[in-house]
C-alpha cells in the first residue's frame, strides 16, 4: 500500500507471496490446504479499490482568511 496501490491488488500480491509453491517452478502454482488442517480464509471488508496512501499526494496548503 505504500506504493499507492489499491488495497485489493496489494493484498492479493501478499497472499500470493505467502502461498506460492516454489517447488514447481510455476509462478502461478500455489500450495493447497495446510498439512495441519488449518484453514485460512482471506477477506477484505470494504472497497478493494480503496487507495489508502499515494506517494504523490501532498499536504494541502492552508488558505489565509
């Protein structure tokens, strides 16, 4: 999110990094369920296109009254 990406794509990238199957040399292969039978379900509540921070944003300049 610090690069100005929306929450949805940024989160998806992190999930992919954690669950990617490096043993197959296939960049799209992901591990299945955990061997310990632990189920994890990722969920984003709200708008996945929300941008929390963008590096090009600047603080507004106050207007003198």
